[in-house]
C-alpha cells in the first residue's frame, strides 16, 4: 500500500519527512437542520456558521524524531491526532504520511470478553489491516511480549484490566509503524510493563519510527521529545525545543492559575484545604532554580529554592513556618518546620513581611509533587494555626540526566562489585 | 467503488474474524452452542407448520398439501427475514460502530460486508431447516431450488442498497432509526407473507404491485411453495432497483463520509 520510502534500519539520512502537515484546518459546520446538511453534499447550501477547531497547521516530522504535542484542553490536540491517524478528514489542507500510522491512544478497541487473548489478537490485528498469515508470524512475539502465561488462551473476561492492557499493547505494537502516536499518560498496567512498553517505543524510534507524543505532563515532554509543538486555540503557537515550549506553556497556564500562586488575604472564595485563624498568611510561594528563575519542572538532584512570603496582620509573639512535600498520591515525602530547625521568629509586628528561602537539592524521583504550607506558633500547627494551605504549589520532577531509577527518592548508591572464584570448600553463594 | 472493494479484500481477515466472533459470542457459554442456530428457526417453522396449519387449514390453490398454508408462509418468511435482518442492521451499523470508526482507520465497506456475511449464515440455517421440514411434510421442489441462490443475491442487493442509504442518513438524522421499525411493520403487512396475495382486494392489487417486496416474496413463493420459475421481468426489475440503490448509497457515502465521524 505504501509506495513510501521504506528505508528501514538505514541511518536517518533521508531528508524527506515521514509526516507533512500543510495548511491543515478542521471546521465543524452547523446547518439550520440536518436535512440542510444532507442537501449541502449535493448543492451549495450555506451553513449557519462554521467553527474552526484547527487552522493553519504546518509542520514536518522527520524520521526517528519524537515530537510532543502540547496544549491545554480544547486546544485541538486530539483533533489533530485524529486527522493524522486518518479517522477525521481535514476540512482544508492536507496531511501526507509516508508509511503506516499507528496510534496507541485507546487500547483494546474491539476486544471481546468471550474470546481468548489469541482470538482477540487475531481480530485486532485484522482491524489494523493485517492478514492471517502476517498475524500468525507475529503471534509468538505478541504472546511472549504480553507475558500473561496460560491466560493467553483463556477468555478475556477472566483477565484483569492490566492483563488486557498488556495484550492490547502487544498487538498494537506487534508491527513497527513508520509513525507512532502515543498518549504518554496511557497506563499500560504495572510499572514493569510500563517500562517495557516505553522500551519498545524507544526501540521503534531507534529503528526510524517517528513519535508523536501527546501529554499534559510537562515532565514527560521534556524527557521524551526532541521537539514540541504548542497548540493554543487551534493554532500552532510555538514549535521548538521542548524546554522552550514548556516555558511558554507554563507561562500560558500561569496566567490562568495565577490566583493559586498569589494568595491574597481576605480572599472570599477560599479553597477548602486552606484553613487557619489568619493572623499571618502566605502571600506568595514559588520555586526557583539556583539562578533565581522560576521553575515548575525540576531535574532530579537540581538545587532549588522554595520561596515563601509571609504577611503578618496582627502582632504575634512567635511564628513557625513549615512545609511538606507530598507525592502524586498524597504520601508525605518530606516535611519540616522552623521550630525543628530552631529558627523561630519572635515578636512580630503587624504589617511585617517575611521572606523565607528554603534551599534544598531536589533528590526526588520523577513525578508530580505538591507543597503544603503551615504557619503556626509552636512545634505543631495544632496550637495557634495561623494558616494552613494544601497544594500551595505543584511541581514536576523529571529525570533528564541521571540513570534510570525507581521510586520517589534519589538515593544513588556507589556500586562496587568484587568477583572471585569460589573455593571448593565454600559452596557457591550466588542465588 | 472498485477501490473500496479492494479495501474489503485487504481487510478480509478482520471481516472473517468479525463474522466468526459474532457467532461464537452469540452461543458462548451455552451448553449446546451452535445447535441453537438450528433450534431457533426450527421452532419458528414448526410453529407455522403445525399450529397454524391446524388452525388455518385452508388449502391454497397450487399446493397439494394439507400444510399448504405453512409452506406458503415459511417460503415467504425466508425472503422477508433476510431482507429485514440486513435492513435493520444496516440502519444502525455506523452508529453502533461509532467507537471503532472514531478510533481506527479501516475501509468502512467492511462493516456491511460483515453484516451480509452473518445474515447469510443465519439465512442458510433457516433455509436448511425449511428444506428438512418441507421434506418431512412431503413437499419437495428440487427443480426450482437453485433459484434460491439468485433470489438471495437480489434480496441482499435490495436490503443493502436501502439499508445503507438509511444507515448513512441515520447518522445525521436519528429519527430515521426510530421511524424505520414502524415503516418496516407496515411494509411487512403490505407484503403477502402471512396472507395469500389473492385475498387482497382488486382495488388494492394495483397499489401493492408498486411494493418491490411483493415481487420478491412472490418469487420466493414461486420457487419454494409452487415449484415454478419466478417471473424474469420481476427479477430483472428488482435487480436494477437493487443495483441502483447500492449505487446511490455508495455516492451518498462518498459525500457523507468527511462529516460522518464528526457526527458520531
């Protein structure tokens, strides 16, 4: 089907892009009634109005390139991807692809619970346009990759959702496509399989597959992509290096979320997680790099500064500031306060403003973390709680330079290994 | 048209497994499995043959059997059930497969092909049962049996042509999906399936002749009940009509498809 340049395994010397998007636009037309729409296929009937979801989209994706598609909800990301996959037709412009496009957006389409994994694989691969013989050739690999053992020949209704995802991912990636669309947030079961899946995606990329990665997760875009495209209200706002794009994107979001960062006193619309008597309040909280730039994506091990500005509204005998880092699921990662560090501020007067700079190395694992703050009078916030703010700040940890590791803490060991021949009197201790 | 047929051929694997899975899931976890495929039409035919014949033992001119009415009825049923099953399923085919169409790219022609395949299998089961019951009842018309193949082809053509046209429009105007079962009911009673064509008053005979299904079911009656060759003019007209409807559907699909997924 593809008369395209199937330059598999050759180094990406081919300048020809695998994907060309030109003047692409998609609009939805509204008609007085649906009969008018039907009439419009055969005669020039004017629609009531036309809403453009995407317009003037131009970009190329080269062989082996990983491009992140970033944008807020409703920016047009999924419309764009659907047009690249081919399920939606462009209203204007065109998309030219060289080779097969596959999407890992929603896995397990068309799976049937009464059928075995093997039967579903056959069907699913058929839906991708492969013949029985081709699927048979790949079946052993699919089965091996899914690693679900005997379950492969049992009806899918007895599978756990994780097993289903494993089979679904294995079929979806059984044949290397030229262009692969990946939803980074897609959960393919447990962490182990998640890594296995991303390894496979990376392997495809090495062999020349271009990746289009859609994500809300800034960390993922920065660590996975060579390039990013920022969509905003159906247009390409920026196309460039992930770091630059993410800065731009963050600025865009910050505008929206400003009131969350800048906490003003006497705020009538207070969030529930904020509590306290209010004698002292947090004016501002932000995270900065060593050079002072504001951050919300932090590299593992990076030196950062948590800057907290506190306003005093009435004279107070003493003030303790505490903060706590929590991971994505709300587990405490680290917490301390200025009582423990023996830095209690005494005799504060109304109108005073205090700026705290908490400097630490972010030796945290990749993922999203939030900062909770408390202002109180002694060692715990239970006595004279001036203010308590949950999720005062959210930031992303991303592993850009370090070797791969698991977990929420970066406690890198220095690994040593001694090898020696086991003496005959001593049994071999290796497991 | 040719392009889409090629697409269907490329996706033959998907079409084959879809049809098989439809059957497998229908009978999955039932003890006697595929036997139900025979039992359902068999019970229907038996009810007509035994009960209705006992109650309405009226002899029909041209059939030498006390089961004449039952034979007449089942012969017409074979054609009607194929037509209405394909039509009904085509009506909802795009809406029911909305998820698939929104997420995956495949030649859409595969969908009606799957419907046709699975309806033909059902119809074959019914046909086999009818032949067995007819043989038991001592009614046998071997010379005209091959005509059934031709009639099946024409029925599929008509049902697909009309069904797809309505199925495409149904994506945009959902009232069609609600309206069609009612229309189909009317059509059923305006077609001589459960009553002999002769009892229709002469004044209505002209009107009923405009119903293509009158001729289609009539041909089934000729072949299976009366043991005579069907009217060639009627078959030719039905074929032209069916082919015309299929072409219109294809054209409509070409026009509608850019907006189809938007509306699903």
